[in-house]
């Protein structure tokens, strides 16, 4: 009887994920952004990619849809540029982009969705700004955005049919100091960037050609040394990890303008040195990787954006730095840069609680700094 109950629960959870995802993409009628539209369905099998900063490569795994176990893709790891720091995968799983901090480039790959094997696209790598760090892609595969920590700006690119990148007119666009995490709203209308050295978040509108314009009132103050950024699947809230103050700043988004307003009760306490942050596809649960306490904070995300802690943080590996949730919301993966592995957990669809996947942690390259699945940076 217990197995049957869980199965039904997962089916209901998946239905909620689909409904939430469609609703999050329905904002295109209210803006002129070219980054929205209904994104494609994730591929089968789903692949997880890990950018390994010191070994200059990407580990690739297929996800066992039943157990959550990670199975290495044939030929993994795959070489990239020097000091990779960020990775983004298109929602349909056909494209992947990796930032290379040491070579000031972006590696671009087409992906065989049957095997998960990435192949460099013609012309790759593509030039970015100085010390490119994190990367995000619009839901409809039209644009790629990269934070450049050394030049304090965002490089914006349009994506052609082959996955090649071309700078958007006006790119790069100025941010605050030492920009790190970056995230787009699900409808592609707004872009948010965490600026580590100026302790704020830059907010931009995105037009039909991918160009950025500052939102009124931007940048918005957060805590100390902000790092990771995530937008809720509904497009209603932004959450930012603050490494120096050990909490998450939460904001509501004004849908017509992209302006940020602090959520009641914000900020919300995490473990020590929170870095990576991710949210389930239905927006119900949020997870934060705490680098200095080697664990993951678990929160319920309420309808008004308030975060409620769900018990004590869950142990992870050494120096967990990045996190992603599988597209179906069933599994959480955390990249541990100190122990060179990935912690894997099943997510209880009703409570958000975590249970370690059999066989975890899974070995990767040296100093894993970023992890992503299809459409889920």
C-alpha cells in the first residue's frame, strides 16, 4: 500500500509541475520579450552536466528516472576551456553552454538527446567579457546571457539554428561589481544579476532582440556578497543567496515592470556561506547549498514568497557550491567542489524532504563548480 500511495503522489506532483510550468510561460502576452514562449518538453533520457573548474572539463550523466542515480555518458568527461565556472542546458536538451573564466570564452555544444553526448558547434568557443562566470539561456533558446566578473557586465548573445552565438546589439551591458549568479524570468521578460562586490541585484528588461535595459530603481540592495539567483516558476519571486550574511533575500516581482519588492520576513536564514540555489518546477520547495557548513537548507516556498525552513539542513559533500533539480522535480543534485562529487537526493513531492539516492555521491572531475539539467540551471 505504501508504494501505491507514493506512486499516486508522484503522478499528482508531476501534473502540478506541468500546470505550473505552462502558467509560468504564459506571460508573453504582457511584454515584448523575445525570450519567452512555450519551451519544448525535456528530452528522454534527461542528462545532468557538471562543470569541473580545475580539470577543465564537463562530466555528463544520464539520470535514472526511477532511482535518480547518475550514469556516466559514454566519453565523459568532455574538454572545455580554461577554468569553467558555469553551465546552462536548453529546455529541450539539444544545446549546452559553458563559461570559461580563464580563457574569457563560452564553449557551445549541440547535444545528442538519445545519448547525452555533447559536440562542439562550429566556431566554438565564442568570446565573452573578462572572467565570464555564470550563464543562463532563454526558455525558447533564442538568447544566452553571461556574467563577466572582471569587466562588471553581462554579455548577451543570440543563438542561431546551429547553436552558434552572435553578440546582441549593445552587448555587453553594465552591471554592479563582480557579477555572479544570473537568472531569467520564465517568460523571458526580465533578467536578474547578483553583484558580489556591490551587494545588490541588477534588474533588466529584455526586448525582442535580446537587448537589456535597466529596470526602474535597479540595482536593488541585498545582503553581503550575493552569489546565486533563482526566479520562481510562476515568475512572481526572486531569491538570492548572500554568502557573507548567511541568508536568502526574497523579492516579489512587479509583473509589468520587473521591479523588486522585499517579501515579508525577508531575509531568511540558511547555513554558512550559501552559494547554489534551486527551486522545484512547481515552485513548492527551495534548496540552498551551504559551502561552509557542508549541507543543504530546505525550505517550503509559500504562495506569497515567504520561505519556511523544513527541519535541520541535510548533509552534503565538502564545500557544496551548486544545485539543480531534475525537470520532473523528483531529484536534487548538489555539486561538491571540495570532495569532487555530486550528492543526489530524492525529493518527497508532498513534504519536500530529501533522501539520499542509492550509490551517491557520484564522482566527477576536479573542483565541480556548476551543475545543470535540461532547462534547470
